[in-house]
């Protein structure tokens, strides 16, 4: 019975932590320009009523981990990192399997480097967060994900 009690305590603790994270994420998003309502939604959805982290949150985290990997001494330029992480943190890769994320990354970066240096990568590197830039990223991401999931 001790295991059941420990499990209940762990679930309760997990739920409390998730609520605090969701509230702080929501508070921070309200303060930020162009609020991050989507991030608050993801944080709130990360915990179900039983206090367990959902499969969606775990999957997103695993995909972001893959996106963050870079060859030693060969870091990606800032604009490319921001574009990739935008795709991962916004849940735009939810339809991909884990083994497709590296293919997505390669294809996405090739497309960005070939067609969107001036309108996406360079502005992101300079700190520009114009919604038009993110609309381009979302469009290209959706196109690549669709191609990989067919």
C-alpha cells in the first residue's frame, strides 16, 4: 500500500508543479508583447486530471531535443536555430514520428537557406519577431510535414 500512497503523492506534487508552471507561463505571456497564449495552452494541457504528463507534451519535448542537437564546433546560425525551435515549440511537428524529425530539420534548413535568407533567417538573427516571418515559417513547415507524412 505504501507504493499507492507514494504514487498518489507524486501525482499530486506533479499536478501542483504543473499548475504553477501553467500559471506563471500564462502570467508571463500576458505581460509579453503579442502574448504567448499557445504556450500557456500547451503548459496547461501538459497535465491531465490524474496528474500525469500527457503523451503530447512528452512527444513535443523529444522532438525539441532532436532539433537542439548540433555537430560539435558547428553551431547553427541564430536565425536557423530560432526558426527550428519555433516549429518545435509551437507543436508544428506533432504529425511527425520521432524518426522523421531529422529529415524535417534537414529539409527545412535547405528550404530556408535557399529561399528565405533575406525575409526570415537574417531578420530572426537580428531579433526581428514580425508575425509575417512566423507565418512564412509555419507555411514552409506545414508543407514539409505534409510531404513527410504522406
